[in-house]
């Protein structure tokens, strides 16, 4: 039973904005299939009595008081930005002409 | 782009039954963001309210805002929802520069509140129950400015600029179940629902919910099914409809557009649509991504929220009277019609009138000034009533001055005008502008004598029994006293002097 198809890998690559060549799609589909297969084995051992885990610590309700803490300065915030303009992060064109 | 020829609203409803779903986002009025301590204060310099967490820097860790969770529970309870005993946050993954993390922290299949309802009252008093699917916690996105396009729109822009001050501000998304059975009143129900929800949010004190400032935004999902059938049609999702009037218009437009497409044999595409304030139309946005494209998964950096039943009950005990119940109570106290109460609500005057009455005014007087002179002034200056430079206590003082006879209505208007213009409180304005009613009987008597002498023919008519003519003499006296006399007293004096019974 294949865990993931080539088409699904292409779809995920598009969602992740990764440009993959045909041979890469083949390659990753094979690798991801192995990984998914390995993870699927966990489901085989986990029975109804084992709840799914999203967090390793048995903690709930960790909350913060609604108190303002100092922010970065705009200079610090923008320090690593590849481009900036008018104290804002400058990003390339989002949509082309439709 | 093809322009759809709309069918008339009546024709659309003759063949089809509308089904709506409303998604409302409310920005909470917390001091800090949902997952970090950055300030949420409006109007700050671009990118001055960000930190490693809300910028999505590696190694930063979010911690949820306790007031954000509390507000979500309050909203859930006020909407008669069940509150989850245990729920998690989830990552909604998407690539778009409005979120520096490349995902929005939201909730997916474990919302904090679910299965509720909100009763909304239509203008004629009919109550319609809107079922609530869920209310969940999430965060707002940054603000984009699109540069280089003709109209500041994203299409045709050469690049975009991002300010992340808003990224991470707490949002509660409230989703209705499909609203069926509203028929031709669907657009009205949509508007009434959003209006009622806004009142509720304000009453809870969790947000000011000012739609014009984006603190409350509505998406209108709408589909049509042929009358008499059960299966829902394909829906469109009109995004960011940001005024009550627009909610109604958008629903109405989509009903007409869907009907036009369907009755000409076409099919509705599931897509998002943009609403245009200028002509009330919608245009095609993007084709809706499938839910699984967001690849939701539980947020590993935040621990589950498990509100204890004690906490939930504590919060339930703090809930205020529901706005609709309160309005009906006030309406009876004030002795006004459903229609008048609706106008008061629409004008945003309910709380102002209540506060004015609490400051000592009579209900009728408080209502009269807020809905009359002050509403007119607000309208002229393009402000909301509560933005006027006058407090309920000051309005109450003016009504007291009228009641004790120190001001008549005309002088009261001048007094309000003075307060609004920043000349001081009512007593100061009365003093500075010299607005006191002339109650000095001597001065008034002289003015009356003068009016009688100057209008001998009218005076004769009155003596001869035409009492109605007295108005002209009262007018003359008011003129010489520059409006500062008590008209009723003037009339009395004139009739007395002419020896006529009033």
C-alpha cells in the first residue's frame, strides 16, 4: 500500500513553494513513502487506550498575564529583513496581473 | 471578466431558498497580543510592536494570554455554547506574507466553545434564532500595503510592504451553523445577527467591536437551493464585509447573483468574493483552497487549554444581562415603540441615554436631546454619538436647567452647542453666553408692554376674542429678549395685560 503518490508530493511541494524537478518528485515520493510507512507502524502498536500525543509534557493551562512587555525597536525588528521600505518589510509581488 | 446580469430579488426568492453561514472575527480588546507581550495599542509606528515570537523567529516560544482565553469563554457562554473541557491550538499553514511565521495559530477540530445560539430581533419585533457552530481562538495577521498598482490593490502591485504590529492580536472567530428558514428575510437576519453580536461583545466588555476600525469583520457565506429541496447548493464566501449595511447588501446581492447563474443553467463556483462598498456588488476572488491544504496540525509549542468547571461557572456568574433582554426592559421603562428603540440602537444611543438618566435626567428628556440635537450634530460632523465632546452628565445638567425653567428649548440647544464647541460645562456656557431665561418680571413686563404698543391692531384682535393671535405678540417679545424668555410665561403676561382669559 503506497503511503504517498507522486502527485501528492507535487501538490505538497507547491503548497510549500518548493520547485521540484520530475526526478526529484520520484526521489522524494520514495523517501516520504518510507517515512510514512515507518510512522504508520506506530499506529499499529497504539491501541484505543493510548491517546494521541501532541505534547510530551503533562501540562495544561500555561497562561500569561495580560501585561505589556517591551517590544523590539523597529530597527531591531527589521534588522534581518532582506529588504525594507517605509519602516516596513518589503516583499516581492504577491499576485501577478490577472 | 463577465458581468452577471442579476435577477430581481423577488424573482430569485420565487424559485430559490437562501442558506447562509456567517463567520465573524472579533479583535479582542486585550492590552497584549494573544501569544506574546507586545502591546496592541492602535496607531503605533510601523513594526514598533513586534518581538521574536510574533515575528516567528526561530527559538521563540508563544504563551497564551489569560485574558484572551477568558474572553473566549465569556463569548462562548453568552452565546449559550458548551465550553470545551480540554482543547488545543493548531497551526494553519499557508504561505502569505501577512503572517511572518508562515502559519496562523488557530484552533481546528477542538474549538473552545461550540453548540450555541443567539436570538436576534428583527425590526418588526420577530425573534429569529441563529444557531452557533463554534467560537474559537486565533490571531490576527499583519497589515499589507500594496505598492505600484493603480489603486493600491494587490493586483498589479510591484511589491508589498508589511507592518506586523497587528500580527498576533487576539481574534475570536464565531461561526454560525447554516442559517435556514429565513427566506426573503435572510439579508435582514444577517444584519440583525451581526448587530446583536456586536452589542453582545460590547456588553461583555471584551472588545469595542468597532466595525469601521476592523475590530469586527464578517464573512458572508451564501448558497441557494431550489424551493422545496433539502440539499444545500454550492456556496460563495464574501470576505470582509465591514458594516452592518454591507452585510445586508452583500447577502442580497449574492442571492440575486446566484439565482441569475443557476436559472440560466450555470453552476456556482466555490470561491471567495470581494464586496464593493460603492455599488454593493461582489467580484470573484480566489478559488477556495481545500481545507486540507492548510495542513492543520496541533501546535506543539502551546500546551492544551483545559478550563476548569469552577472557572467556567465563575465566568458565567459575571455575564451581564443579554443586550436584547436589556433593550426590551429599557424600551418598557422608557415607554417607546419597537421602531423608536431600533432607531436608538442604530444611533448608538442606548448606553448614552442610560448614563444620562443615571445622571439624573428624565428618560424622555434624555432621549429627546440625544436623538435630536446631539444626533444631528454628530451626523453633521461625521462622528459617532459617543465621540461627541459632551458627557451624559453634562446632558443631564442641561435637562435639569430646562426642567427648573432656567433654559427653554432654544437656549438649551445653544447651551449644548457651546459645550460641544469646548466652551466648558453647561453652567459655564450659560454664564458666558448669557443664556438665562429672562425671568425678571420687570424686564419682561416692559418687553410685553412694548410689544402691545407696537402691535396695536393685533392687541385689539386679542381683546376682541381672537386669542390665537397672541402668538404674534409672543414672537415679538421673544425677539426683543433674543429668545431668552419663557414663552409660556410671556403668553400669560400678555393675556393678563389685555384682560383676556387664556
